[in-house]
């Protein structure tokens, strides 16, 4: 045995007891200290499970009730009022609008301001008294089959029970009028007509947030941001230079998804393609602005990814993509109104499935534009502080 081997053997023999566990414990303490310093990661550990629990426990409802409904009463009679009261007592319908023309009736459904419309024709009560079995029209916005299906499925039996006393129609009750349920825009309740348009916004939200947030933090980590800040360039110019390439990338993504949806899944585009392209560009810019804002709040790419996912989780749950928006509690709907994906899903479904025009999309278009301005203002303000 050589002298070197003898020294190594003696060193191994003199190693203190429990050395492995002491070193492991020291490493454990070091990691906890590092985790405590990384406040963003620590917040994600706490907030993500809490957010999931609260959203799934309180906000998500697969059997929505009190859905916004418009009514077109062409005759004001006691029977008509009894019918409307019976509908409201089912807890599926909540009458929010009373219209006076078929055009206004159709416009509310097309714009998405209501999910159902009830039309009571002229001479309804007289026809019932004569036994002619008149038709009561219930039109539903079936672009979201989950929201419309449960209400339409329970409509007939609930109405029979509710009106049995008022009309004295016997036991078992025989309906003195016919209920014609018309599921508009997706009469076959095909899920792909609901999911594919929503996927356009969902995929764009995820990719645009991550791309922008990582592009800025990557330069900070690599040290190239210092070279950028030394150049005679304004924060707004830096922001537009970062965003515009990804606008093009996002537009290519959206075109690819829509093309596949049309060619492979048979999803129609009943509205203007140019309108869809313009509002998609607005939506992409809004998400890029939010992603840029995130990049000014974090220090590294891991935090940027975590913050992006923190924003993406409520977006996918509260936007109406996975669960009916109208079935959520009021506080969850207010949160959802502050998410770009909520407004874009309404826009893309309305254009593709309903053939909506700009006048039908004013609210959601304005909301997207305001969210974009707010995100851009915050991003530029924080970037200027970085320069200072």
C-alpha cells in the first residue's frame, strides 16, 4: 500500500459519526433558507392549492341556475304572467330583460347578454281556453351546451307541475300548450363547437404570457438587459420591440388553430373573418402586455413561469371555457370580468357560431382594450423604475 492510500484510509477512519446526516441536514437548512428568500415561489406553494380549492369549491357549478333570460310578451294576460312565474320558480331562469320586438329578442341572444328567450304569442290565453294547444317558444343560446341543456331538459315536467293548480289540468297534468324549445347556434349540442373556439383563447393566453414574461427575464439573467438599458431607447420603445414579434407569432398560432378547427372538426365561421382577426390581435396584445408586466415584477425565469401559471389558472376556470360563466356566483363573475380570456371567448364564439357583428361585441371589445391599456401602463411605469 502506498503512502497516499494510507493517508486516505486514515482520513476515512477519522470521519465523525453521523457525518452523512449532518451534511444532509445542513443542505436541508440551506434549501429552506433559499426558499424563504424566494418569496414568489413560496407564495405559489401556498396560493395555488388555496386558489384551486376555493375556485372548485365555491365558483364552479356544472348545473347552473338563475340564468339570464329575456321575455317577449305579445299579450299581457294572467295566464302569460303565470307561465313566466312558473318558469322563474324552476330556478333555472332569471328574467332580466323584457323586449317588445323579435329583432331585439334576437339581438340579445346573439350578443350573449341573455342565454334564453321566452316568447308568448298573441292570443295565447284564448287559444289555451279553447283547447287549441298554442306554442310557447323558448329559445336557448346553445353555444354552451352545459348551461342550456340542464334547463331545457327539465323544462317540460317542471312547467306541468307548476301550472297544474292554476290551470286545473288534472292528475297527471296534461299540458294545455306546447313548449317549443329551440337550441340556437348549436342545435345538436356538439361539444366541439363549444370547445374549439374556446381553445383559441386558452392556448393564446398560455403561450403569450409565458413567451413575453420569459423573454425579458432571460435578458436580465444573461446580463444583456444592462446593455439594452445603456442604449438611447425609451421604455415604450423597448416594450413595443418586445411585443410586436410575438403578436405575429400569436396571430400565426390563432390562424393555425382556427384552420384546424374548421377543416378537421367542422366548426363554422359564420361571421366576418376580418373582425375575428382584428379582435384576436387585440386579445394577443392584451396578454403580451400582461406578460410584460409580470416580467417587471420577478427576478428570474422560474418566477416568471410561476406567476404566469398563477394567472392562467383562474383564467381557464373563471372565463366560461370549462364551466358555464352564468352559473358561477356573483363574486366569481366579477373576477372573471377582469380576465381577458372571458371577453375573448365570448367574442370568438359569437363570431364563429352566431355570425355576430361589431355592434353585438361592443362591451367585450371595450373591456379588452381597457385591460390592455391598464397592463401597458403598469408595465411601462415599472420598467421606468428599473431604469432609474
